[in-house]
């Protein structure tokens, strides 16, 4: 059997990033993937005729530019098309509809906002300035290994010093603002700036994506960063579609990795790791085969990774921490094939807003009520929906004249109070979403050709994300930075020598960033005494 | 010509009185001005019915430091405790009550694993409380690192956490930002037990158990137990008003003047210095400095003219969260009530109605939308069981904190209160089936009523919500975290300051000590 220097578990985007860096840095790398396709939750899949869906993650922004450049992803075919706007559909008290558009062009943006609130138009600039300020503080930390605050090692002390310096560099007032920003609820935060419900709910909804928290929960404000932290080719805050769907990112990563000489094996799920004297020796595959390796980097989430190790090989507290790491499935998704472009109340059909994210939540109370439903174990009656029609800007994904729509749903529980998910309940959920959209789109129902309904359970079954948590674990304060995934093992290492983690369970977390993969590769190479290339 | 005082303290709450006592004992002249006719602020007494004394604000004493009580000789000033170390009993509809007595949990539904876990849990929490505790007694450290003193203060806080040892420091840094719901899930199985413990993080606050930072508020409460001289949860003889009365006596004995019925209209400011106050009657009283025991919002949005403040500062004060969610229920009962599963010995305990953490969330949910819960969670005590002076003629007083009421400023306030009183009684009836027949007098205070009676903005017990962004050097905002304010000679000494709410007196003492040291 062929020997590899390193084996990566899982061909998700983080696994492929880590693989790419390690291969380019001179190791012989093998990637093992459980499914018959690469990508994990970053995939493009055909589920109906000639339609291609980005069936899990669906938009791109947070992916680190430095990784895309290092691994030459643009050379391997990655194209990201920014979307030109978005809209919040508003149902007026008299039953009429309107839409507040957001546009890439600032003047257009202001003009539309001014129709609703002159005051907010100015406040919105202030809000964005303050959020960008927070971004500047946090962004450099994404590609750094978090310091262990209990350690007296020079490296950790230096890193803590760096962090402290940056923090104190903010100045007294901004330090306070930063602390507030990271601990308050998005509703409170927005209320301090804005008055218009439509604008507030447009922004607030995004701060609950993927988390089991509501807009009134403390600790949600900072998630607003996700809307401003990304960039596309240097356009700060821009979001876009990967041409060909999110799978294009995985494909470019994969092609780059293969071109550097790496190998990928599909249908090769790992059932458990072989550990001897605290050192990893290899793994057993689900088909019974064994693969030998002294260096393993797991892209699986922390619970799955540790579940694949004999508990006797691990300290009890690590087993407990992995067990208690919180994955909360809270998001659902419906991918819909459409027989033509549906119309939405309040939005002209040729409006650039249609190419972006469409929202229908009317108020923050409505968003919070959606969360109350989740807490009670039901899908939200009036969920936050993030609707996008990527085929408007990327015609490669559907047949001519047809469209596909990606609907992200917050909240949908992993476990229902009434019992386990089954076909009936799943269909009821899907139909509920279609009905909800139809309230804002008169011709929607008649255009639906096919829909793929994805509950957290489905997401777990297909991608291996525990409980279908899209970030491989909640992004709450107790699970961030040096606490992610386990205090003491937040530097991509594990108690098992030679076993590393590179999934979104590690710092800085999920969101198709690629940073965990790159950081893990750097740590692996550090231990091998090698420099990361490039 | 009235006498000129060195200090005017606005508000005769327990912190204002403690501040007065410490200042007077150091030889300063102090005038305390209290808007209402009784002293005590939220730790006061009043008659609910002839011969029945109620503590309408706080009803238990559990956070006042033993050394503060000793320093002010409160026992010599007639403060005694009618009961100490109250047990906590979590009531159950089926009578399977769970009793918490120190480290021991008893109850037919509690597993041995949970009993053992409770010992472990207490040990862990005590450890973390000890790390946090010292910072909650001294002045808040400053976040600045300009001087060596500031650096040492911060390093001291860091060191007290590092001293926990590597494993426990990591654990501390993990759980401190966590929500209590998840933490309790890690320790325990029994849902009723979890709910009873969870409520101790939530009384008086705005949020539910799933809200981030609820572990912090739990540790904050535990820190109170740790410093109160082993009296645990105690019931002062004669009601909570007796605590304030004792502090007032201590202050008076040292020379403090206290005027009740003297509502301050504004704080007089000249050249950015506080020079005195003007009363609603138009009377102006001058002093070297003014110390406000009122909450920060009242102090800076009502008592000080905004002309004297920066807009940024005013905005910070305006944005402080003071949304009280706790109400109070008072019932005069014709005889001792019978709660399912509670014997007469335990009737004097603290009884909790909170069946599961999910039901706590269900009670919390409506309050987010300014609605009332259908099954409220309650902390019930029967003060008259431990203290006969509370109610005469064999009658009994039931006093309960009713958690998660909205601040009701709708026109339907009256009707809502009446309707909600029935909801609360329905809830009580599930646990004490005969209680309705025993009721002679009933009173329900909503957060808005509490604001009316005690003056705290939003009816919030802690003046300002106790959460990360308003904790330690950020309480209530960095500029006010060490009792001084942007206006020279205007100080704060209330619960809105570090360390925060509960009948504690530390904020008053710290303010006094700071002033005696020269105000820096």
C-alpha cells in the first residue's frame, strides 16, 4: 500500500485547503472523502434534470483572499460574481406592498433608504462605519492561531501581547464599544442607530443565520460582522455567487491540489482512528480497509473526530468537552427549480435587487417569534428567509429561461417536539415555506418544478455536520477563539500526537472561509519544522 | 440660613445610607434627601394591611458583606436575623418537591448521580466565585493601562483567575460567557432541579436561561453568599426595612441628617462642578459635593441638565438597559397555606415554582413582546412563618417575586394587572390548592409599579442590567465606573455602579471611601 506523509479526512473546503497547502509545502497528501463527491457542504449538485443547486452553502464572501491567491484558485477556474443588490419586501398596514432595495451603488442605496427614513439614511452610514471598525479589529485574527491564555510559552505570550496591543490600540471609547458589540443583542444594537422596522429586520435577520439564538439574545450583534467582514477581490463587504455554484470553490481547490500532485479517494469514510501509545498510526475505513499514516488532519467536526478515537486514549475531560461542544441544528434549506422568474410584490422584475438577497421578515418581533418556535421544537411559522436566485447572474446553473432559487430558512430544529423527522413532516415543512413565499409572490407556486427540502437532519446525514449545524458548532463566546473547539486544544492539535483538526469546529469557525484549513496546515508544518509554501 | 453640608446624598436607599454612614463616621457632614416618606429605597417596609408588614422591594438578604455589617455595628442598631440559611424548595404539582440544603439535595425524583453532581457543581462554582469575588468588593479596576496602579489592578484580576490553575482557568474562561441553560445541562439530568438552580441566575434580570451571560449573573449571586458571613439566604427580623433602618441609625448616630419627603428636582451645576441641589419645593441646598444614589439614567437624564454633558455621554446613558422584568406579589392569608409536598418545617424556606428550564423560557417569551406570561415563575417566601412580628392575629404574609413581567405602559395597564393577578393565583393554586380561600388581601406590583414606588428607571432592581457590557470597569459605562462623573463633585453610589444590584451596600461604601481618599 502506498504511504502518504499526511492523510486529510474529508474533502470539504477546509480539508482541501489544508491538503493544498501541505502538498505544496512538500508533503505527499491523501484526502479521504466519505461521499461520492467532494466539497462537503460546499457543493454544486444536480437534483433535478439540468438544474444545478448549491445545495448547502450558497453564497460566497468570507473566503480568505490570501488562500485563493496562494492556492491559485482563479487559475483553476474560480469566478465569483458579486450580486448587485437585495431587497426587503414590506407589507404595509393597508395590505399594499413596497420594497426597500439595497444597491451596490451607495447613492442608489441612500435614495431608496430615504424614502423610508431620512434619519436612518444617515444613521446607516454611522452604523456601517462602526461595524467596519470592528471588522478591522477582528479580521487579522482570522488567519492567526489563537493564543492559549493559560500558557506561559513565549509564543502564546507574544500572541496575547499582540491581541492586547490591538485592543488597547482601539482607544478607551472603542474598547468599550467593542466589548458591547461582542456581548449585546443585535436588536439592541440596531435600535441604538435605526428607527425603521424594515431596515432593522433586514439587517437583524442576518445575525441569526446558523445560530440557535434570536435577535433579542445577547451575543448576536457581532454576527453583523459577517456581512461586512468578507471581500471579493478587495471589495469589502461584498457578497457574490461562485460561477457554477459553491461547488466551484471545492472544484478549484481540488484541481489545484491534484495539479500539485495530491490524491483524493472518494467513498472512503473513516470509521475510527488507530492510536498507539498516544500516537496516531492510521485509520480504519468503513469498508474495513486500513490506511496507515503518522500524520492525520481531520476535517470532521470535533465530536466526530473524537468519537472515532478509543475513549481510553483520551483524557476524560477532553471526552466530556467534545461531548458537550454545542452543535445546534437551527437552519433549513429549500432549493427550488423554477419554470421562469417569479415576480415579487414591490420589486420591478428587471430590478437589480432581484439578483441579490430577498427578505420578507417584517419586524424584529417577528424574527424573535421565529426563534421562540425553534426553542419549542417546531419550525418557525414566520421564519427568516434568505432568498436568492443565482441563475439570474449565473446562467450556467439552469436550462435557458428557467431559474433556481436558494431559500435559507432560520429556524428549523434538528429534533421536532412532535417526533423525529419523516417524509410527511419534511414535506409539510417544505410546503410551509412555499406557502410563506407565495404570500409575497403571486405566481410563485405555479412556477415550482421541483424542490429539494433540507432539514438539519438531512444536512447531517449528507455532510456529516453534527445536528446539521452549518458552522460545525455554535459560534457563541464560549466556543470562539481559544475556546474553540476545546480550551487547551484550540491550536489545531489534539491530545493524540500526529492528529490535527482543520474543520470549522476550530478557530475562526464556519462560513466557507478556508481559514481553519490554512491555519491547521501552518501548525502541522510548524511541528514538522517546515515552512508553509507559498 | 440653613446649615451648609459637605455632602448631599440623593436617595435614602441602602447604598445611599451606607455611603452616608461611612462619610459621617469619618467626620464629614452629610444630608440625605429622600423623595418618599420612608427611607430604605428597595429595602423598605410598609403596611399591606393593618398589622401586616411587607417588604415590597427586596424580600431576602443574601449579599450584604459581613464586614460591612460589623463596621456599621448593625446588630447594635437593632438588626437581627429572624432566619438564616434558608433552604430552597422547588415545588412540584405532583408533590415531589426538591429541597436544596447546602450541598445536599433531597427529593424522590432526584437521582444519586444528580446528588453527586450537585456537590461537584457547588465546588466548581465556589472556586470560580472566589476568583471573581475580590473584584466585586473593591473599586472596579480601570481598563486603562496608563499608570502602574491601573496595570497592577488589571493584573491582579488576571492573577486571581490564573491562580485557579490551568484546568480551572480554562473552564472559567469557557463558562463565563456561556448561558446557564447549557451549563446546567452539562451537570444535571433532573429538569426540575435544573430549573430551580437556573432561576438564581435570572431573578430581577431581563433575560432567560438560554441567554448568554447568565452564568456570570449566577456567579455574581454566589459571590454574595460567599461574603455574607455564612448566613446564606437570610430573613431580617421585621422585614427588609429593618436593614435600612439599622444603617440609617448607624448613620444618624455618626451625625448624618436625613430628610424624607424631599424630592430633588435638579442637581445644581456651576462651571462643571456640582454645587448643590434644588428641591421640588424650590428650596436650594448647597454642598461641597453631591452623591446620587438614584440610577444613572435618572441622575443624568432627569436631575442634571443635558447642557452640562457631552452628547456622546448622554447617548451612552440613554442606551443603558434598564428594562425590569420582575414583579412582586403580596398576599395576606387568613392562615398558613399548605403547599404540596412541603411540611410545616419547610414552610419558612424559599419556595420556587419553575418546573423546567423550557418552561422558564416559555414564561420569558411573552415579556419580549410586552405581554404577560401564562405560567409565571415565582420565588415565594412566607416571612410570617419565621417572624411573628410580620403579621398579627394568626394571619400570614406571602411574598413572591414574579419573574418576567413586561414594563406595561399601555392604556390597559390597570386591566392587565388585574387579569394577571388571577393568572398568578391560578399558578399558585396548582401548588397550594386551597390558597384562594385564605386570601384576605392581594397586591401585585408590575415593573412599572415598582418604578413608581421606588423610583428606579424601568423598575429594574439592579438599576442597570447586569451583563458583560455593564460589568466591572464597564458598569454602568467606563466614565462612571469608579463613582466619579464628568461633572466634578458629582458622584454615584447606587446599584448602577460597580459591583451592581442586590441589597449589598458595597457601592455606597466604595463611594464613601473614594471620596474620603480625595475622590480619585
